C-alpha cells in the first residue's frame, strides 16, 4: 500500500474523544475534542485579538468550512479550587462550526497532561498542578 493511501486509511479509522462542558447559566460551551488540530470558536465577540486568516478546516462530520480569523480569547477555567482567567491563544474563528472546540491535541503539544476518570477530567502541568478541571457531576 502506498504511503499516502496508508495514511488516509489510518485517518479514517481514528476515533476522537469528545466530551462537553458548560458553565451553569452560560449558553456557550466548549467541547473537548481529541481529533481537533486547533482550538475553534464560533463567535467573534469573544476574541480580544483577531487577525485575518483564510483557510478551510475539515470538521468531524466531514464538512469543509472556512476559518475566517485567528486570535486570542479570555477564558475562565476552574483549577479545582477557584475560577482563574487565562488567555487561550491561536484560536481559529470558525463562524459556521456547530460547536466551540477545545483541542486536546493542542494542549498536549504545549506540554500539558490530560487526566480523566468517571467523575472529572483535567489538564495538569508536568509538576502535577491542575490548570483546568471539569467536574462532570457539577457542570463546572
């Protein structure tokens, strides 16, 4: 089998971990997606910086949609003890995307570790300190 054909076959057989998180009382939520190569936000008003970016991204349902920009957004994350403001950088502005996607792959590429069990999932630094914690029972 040719290398490109083998790679295409492997891509078709990849499964992605997808889980949702929403903050109580908030209508916007993020979906943790292990198959997403970039963080993606569908609403322009959350970006604190945004530069033009014209590219096509392929999403989980097979559609190819336009990424109209790339920039930074402020997010509140729970570190297991309190809500802390963080900056999420290099987020793609994809207005036609169905969900806001948080790329697990991008977080792992930046040196974070992912931990999960039946009660929560979290990203931790190499020293073991929690950066972001989602308690699946409480909706945080």
